[in-house]
């Protein structure tokens, strides 16, 4: 399920774990896992408007444990790279 967040510029971002559309949960988890880590997953954030989609590496519990402000900061960091 996508998570919505707004950045400091007011852009709305929709974030979802990469490969969330795969039917097999085990395959989805493995495909989204950052190689060489135990609890880091790729998350794709898509903006409304003209900004570019970003791919983040976040802890597995990002949906519940990461605040909106921290998620917006992660998006900003990824945009600056």
C-alpha cells in the first residue's frame, strides 16, 4: 500500500516498496531487499508534478517507524545525489 508524504516544497510523493506488485510475498521481499543487507529494502517514491522519481534504501519497518518528516528528508537526499 503506498504511503503519501509532502516535502518542504509542497510536492506530494507516493512511496511504495519496490516490486510490491509481485504476487508471491517471499519473492517480493527478496526482490526488494538491498543486496548484502538483512533489513534494508528499496522503496520507490513518485512525485506529483514534474519532479523525478527517486529510489531509496530504507529499513524494513519504514512504513511504520519512519516519520513523514524523515521520509521527506530521505527523498530530498536522494534528489540531491
